[in-house]
C-alpha cells in the first residue's frame, strides 16, 4: 500500500515548472459592484472604450445580466450584448459574436465582459481573439463566473465545439487570459440543483486530474489539493441548499482554485472521454465526466507506478484510507448529488460503432496525452465499454 504522511505533498520541489501570473482576482459577496472600476482601469491602460457583454439568453432572463448592465451604465460605458451563446459554445456562434463586435465598435478595442458559466466564458475568449487584429493581442477580457465549476476565468483558452468535425477545438491564447476574474458568490445563489451538481462535478474532476496529471508541479498540486478538499466538502451542501451562503462561496472559490490548477498542469482521460461524449451525443459536460470517472480512476490505479504517491495524496484529501477506495467513493459522491456514474447504453445507442467513434475522437484530444497512464484507442474503447450500463 502506498501512503503519504497526512498533509504531505506528492510532487517534489525538484520537479521543473514555470509559474506565470493569471488574472487579478476580485472575490467576495458584492464584488460585482466593482466591475465598473475594473473596466475603467483597463480602458485607461489601453486607451480604448466600450464594452461587449458575452452571455446566454437563459442567464439574461434571471436578471443577472441587467445587474451587470446597470453597473456598466453607471460607469458611463457604451455596451452591446451578445446573448446567444449555446450550451456548448460553437465555432459559428463565436464567429457571429466577433462580427457583432466589429459592427458595434469599428476600429476600437472594447473590453469583453464574460458573464455566465463555462460556455459564456469560453465563447467570450473566442470573441476576444477573433474580433481583434490577428497580428496583435486579443481584446481585454473580464470574467464573471456565475457557476462554480469550469474555472474558465483562470486561463485564455476556450473550448469550442466544431459541429462540422464533431470534435472540441481550442480558441484563444495568452492575451485572452482575463485581466480580472470577478468572483461574486451572490451571483451563484440562483443556480438550480442540477446545474449546481453538474458544474461542481466538473470542478472536482479538474482538481483530481490536475493532482495526478503528468504536467503536475508543486504549484499546481497546491491549488489542486485545496480545490479538491473544498469541493468534496461543500458541493453536497450547495446542492441540498442553494441559499447556503457559505457553501456557495466555498464552491466558487474551490472551482477557481481547480481552474488555477488545471491551467498549470493540464487534465486527463476523464476530460478526453467527456469531451467526446458531449461532441457526439450532446451530454452535459459534468454529467459526461461522471459517466466515466470511476472506471478511468480504477484503470489508472491498476498501473499507477510512479504516480502512486499522487493517487495516495488524493485519497488522503478525501478522507480515504487507501487509493483503491477512490473509484467507489467517487461514484457514490457523484450519485449522491444526482449525477450518476455509468453510461446509459440504450439511451445513447452505444453500440460498437459508436464506441469506436468516441474512442477515436478522445484519442485525438490533447488532454489524453497528459493522463498519468497512457491510453491508446483500444484502451479508451475498453473504458467506454466498462462504463456502459
């Protein structure tokens, strides 16, 4: 049995890493009120003007976008809204958003304010990149997450769906990393239980995959360990009572820390397979991750090798005695918040051809190359088959 002392780190300080600063973080209840100040600070630095709010129609209907617009109006900022971001943001949607920016602010560089979950934030990065001169930096971006899951406010790359090739693509660069991540937990209180759970599962998998990934470092481990501890403790509370202010704040911070971790370490097979399930079958991202999580972890533990201390660290953080307990504990945890493990074979029509198509897509996803145990297409097919019910 591989163990680590309680609280010890599995990644030695001799592991090389490059730590680059991410966004400035403005966190706390009521932080939205300071949005106007942040926009003005960016405009003073870049000698630009105007704001493009990127969001989705569902969030606009909740009134949150109106709150954002009121703050921007008080700051004297001309603003246009792009609110047609789909649940899984697509390349065509981002291209359309960039055209809106070009028409509203010709020859200018407005600030892009992303408001919403990972879909809106990822789409905003694409808009910020495509609406700018391709030879220069992307438009400045301020991210306001309203879900506690993706951690998309921590980096400059958006994950988009290419409906033609039926795969996920990445859009953005270092210049589209948000200048400010504005974390206001009050904006997450209205999130329904199902969305709270699905996004929270995403945050947990970010932390876990970061902790054991090939790209991990002492810095990413610090972020991942704290994220894992917080999300494991507080998602069940936030799911059960969305008005619990402490749980909402803990989850928003936990998701952000997990985003900081994955930005530095990368992810792994759970996300590679999850991306494929979403691209081919439209499965909600967090639910897609839960479908394959236990089997991927069990398979990884079968040949942990030099990564055994990292898995032991993960188990210790979750209060488990041995890494071998992780698959069952993770399955029970996701199931308890209404995000069951396992793929419904009949619902998705998961025959041999569908499994092969999913494995082919997943094998081409760069995140799979970062997994602690390498998986070829046959191994990925096996994981999908074992996950099917």
